[in-house]
């Protein structure tokens, strides 16, 4: 490789790595595997080693990726929050051990820990009380997510005992146990929201939510693994962790002192298998030098400590034949390709089906029928196809032609700009879409109509319901002739349908299944617009002014109401008694009459509750500062609105002052 070639390739690699950093740390939606990412980074490091002049302080080999987002206040880390070097091979681990011995001129004691696959957090405690929780950010500054972290029950707000330092920091990994992850993804699917690819993304995404109430529901958890401060309770890592455990922190019980590198290898070999039984995701083992004095002697590089490294487990992969590709049609018409595979054993289970994501993925990997493909089971529940072994390709095989028509109803598929997926536009006649919509409408978080499994499919296949409004005309007698359908269950279903007309408007709005309008968005829209008629007539600008409604959602709402069949459905539902208006807001006082509020930052409860309170007391609310705005209610962290309000002379009040304002009247 010439210097010019090296320069070109390094620039190419840096750009790719930056793009993937953004996908991983900011969007929480990686598009390549960790292993592929590490390989890019290793290639860049090798080039920089060979051509040292190409190294810049700004190279991704010298920095950690950044998770900073504009919604949170950024805080400087007292101690930079570094990353860990990593290796995938036992030889490299031997080299690490040799470097450590050389640096120490003697025998180190190691501590082995599991490498939890979540998102890093730094917690500071003052006099035993949780003071601040900061994400890694770019390693120097991170996002202040204290309000969200306070909702994680295993993170102590107040420590036990009395031997903790007056001030210290403890770092750990916030993660989402598999069970919580599966529940969340099931809910997201029902809500028409994209499921998270793996528990790591789900944890990182949840930690950055603006609504702490929602964070609390997500079931996050945290392991702590690193103490920093001037007066730590011991002179080594292991005992400090044991002290932290006594103070109330969740320290993993699978932390082990190893007095030789052979013992380290044993630990790794054990957990490579045993981790499969853990209820949370791990992606390797972290090896740390135990003694703090030794750690100080070894020190740090720009990016990571020299006294620690991680051995990463490779995601388990298997090679098998791609037999065929199925196309599933979801309730919104989204098409998902699924690979049917020759059965293969992968991480203890036989895999026959795997995700293929979308048309682009198939094209970019050039996956063809009867190819031998690599399937991988990472942190994800469903295995995915991640590559093709071209050397096994049959002569005469042809590139896979993605379907152009819906496999269920034959309609020509469409693909909107910027969308990864194809859609079947025939939403009123395509069977899986019709059935999916009815099931969504009846769902627990929507109209909460209780029915046995596959009930709606039975009703649909027997021609008894073709849309949600048909449910309200069902009679007990209609159900009587259905196979194995007793009178009691028929009666229960009819009763449950009748009771559903009292479902509040926000849930009805969600139940309609407008594309991209999930549960939370529906709530915000219902609070802002108050009725379906107002929503149906709203201008695009009006929709965009609603919290969390962007162009994609606004356009989807407009498209929904411009469809005659949707309007007809609403008319029939309304005639059946379904609620299409928000319940009247009880007027409590006129204390806030003439005042117009804008809310910014994180408050102790969801913003919608404060908005409701303002309206109940006669005030009004807006999403952006305008000439009308009289008050800015500022939560934990302000952002740009604070500055703007100061400039315009808008009165800024915090939550406590706001509550006083409201309560003064109530007293
Ligand atoms: S120690 C300076 N211990 O892995 C050393 N990190 O890839 C600080 N991680 O940034 C890290 N489990 O987010 C440490 N037992 C463990 C860990 C762990 C997971 C994460 C952590 C770190 C990343 C590096």
C-alpha cells in the first residue's frame, strides 16, 4: 500500500466509522454488527500504525463515539469517561498480559467481569445521595439524564452504611433484561412502532426519553463496575466493588479474582457458554488489573486504560442454505421479507427462519435463492441473515428479484421516498391488513375488547366483520353457529364490545391505527386537538405544532382523513356511540387566565399533565415561544428555549414556582 492509497483508505474508513458511530450512539439503530464495526476500526488503526503521519487527534481510533443529543443538558465529566480496548482472540489477550507484566515488572492480579451489553452511565453521589447521572457522551461531556435514572429502582437514591466517601463517582451499565425487552417490542409492534433491534438499543433509547414516566415503565436495570474518587474504601478494585455492594449498589455476583492469565481464560471459556442462560445480554468479558497502585502505574492511552481490556464474544453464526423467501404483510401494509432456511443449530436452538430486513438489505448483500448464508444470533431474539458465502453459489444463479406485488392481494407495491420498506397500498381490501387493523382496534391499549385467541380471525374468515365498525353490529345469534362457540363466550364478546364505547378519545384515536400514530402520539394529539372533527380539519401547520408530531406523522394524518372509507368508518363508529371527543376539561380556577405557557426541559411528571393543569386553571399553552407567550415553565434542563425566553423578557419559572402559582388559588 502506497502512502497515497493509505491516505485514501484511511479517509474512507473514518467516514464510514463516523456514519456508524451516529447510527450506534445517536440513532440507537446500528446497521452493521459490532464485529464488522470493530474490523473497520482495526483496519484504520493498522493503517495509522504503518503510516503514523496519517494519525490525527480527531481520528475515531483516538476518540470514543458520542451519544450526545440536543434534548439534554450537557455536563463535563470530572474524570473522562473512556472506552475499553477489545480483542477477539486469545493471542491478543496473551499480548495484553505480557504488556501488563512488562509495565509492572511483576505478577498482576486480575479481576474478570462480564461485559454487560447496555449503555454506560456515570453516577455521582454526594453524602450518600444520588446527585447526578451522566451518559458517556463524547467521553469529555455527556447528557444529564438524572431524572430518568432516578426511575430505575435498583439504583439507590440513598446509600446504606457510613463508610462511603463524601463525594465519589460510580460507573456502570444500564441494560434492559430480555424479558422487559421482549415485552417492550411486543407493545411497540401493537402500537405500529418499529421494534428495537436488541436490548442495548432499547436501553440506550429508553434512557434518552423525554418522559421519565415512560422510562419508569421500561424496566431498565443497572450493574455497577467501576468506582472513582479520592477516598475509596480499599486500595483495589475488587474490594471497592464489595464495599459498593454493601452500600446498596447492584454489583454482579459473577465477578471473579484471577491470579493468572490461565484462570482468566477459564473464566472466559466458562461464560462463552454459560452466558446463554443469563436473563440479560452480555457481549464479552472485561479483564481488569486489581490493584489501584498497579492501575496507576499502567495508566491510560487517549482512549482507554492500559490496565483493562475486553474479550468480546463473537456473535454466534452458522452457515446454511436459503431455501426460499416469504413476505409477510403487516397491519399497515408494510412488507417484511423472511428467509426460510435449511434447519441449522445456532446458540443452542434450531433455526429455520431469519429476518432479512428489507429489499435494500437483500440487494446490498446480493442474497440469492439457494445461496449459503450466514445467520447470526446477536442480542436479538430473531436471528438475522448477515452475509453470503459466494464461493458456494450455484452456477447460473440470478440476483433475487424483490416482489413487485402484494403476495396476499396482488396489489402493486409502493415504496415512499426515504422508506426502507415496501407497502401494499390496498389497505381496505388486503386480508392481513384488514384483520390486523381489527385486531389492533380491539387491542388492550386501544378499545380493550376481550376476546379469545384467534377470535377476530374467525369472525373475519366467516364474513362477520370486515372492519372495526362491524363489531358494533354483531349479535349473540350471529356468533352462535360458529364452530365450538358457546353461548357464554358469545355473550361475553358482545358485552365487551358494548362496554368499549366508553373508551376515552385518546385511546380511540390510537385504535384507528393511523400509520405512525402510536399510543403516546395519540395521547398528545388528543390533548391538543380535543376532537376527531378538529383533527380531521386541521391544517398541516397546526398538526406540526403538536408535541412529537413531525412531517411524517402530519402527512399520514392528512392522508388518513382524505380517504373516504376512513371517514365512513368513523361515521359508523360514532353512530355506535364511540367517543370522538376528549372529556371536558374540568375548570378549577381562573388563576392563570390571560397567561400563555411554553414548557421546556424535564419535569417530574409528563408535560401533558402540566398542560392539562394550566388549562384547568384558565391558562393556555403553546409549543413554541411566540408574542403571546407570557411564561416559560422550565424543567431540569432548559436548552435553546431558555435563552430565547430570556432575550424576549418572558417570565421563566421552575416547577416549584409553578405549583405555588396554581396552589395559591386552591388554598
Ligand atoms: S469498565 C475505564 N466493566 O463496555 C474502564 N465496562 O466497550 C471503564 N462495559 O465503556 C469500563 N461491562 O460501557 C467496564 N464490567 C464492565 C463492563 C463495561 C460493560 C461497557 C462500558 C464500557 C464499554 C467498553
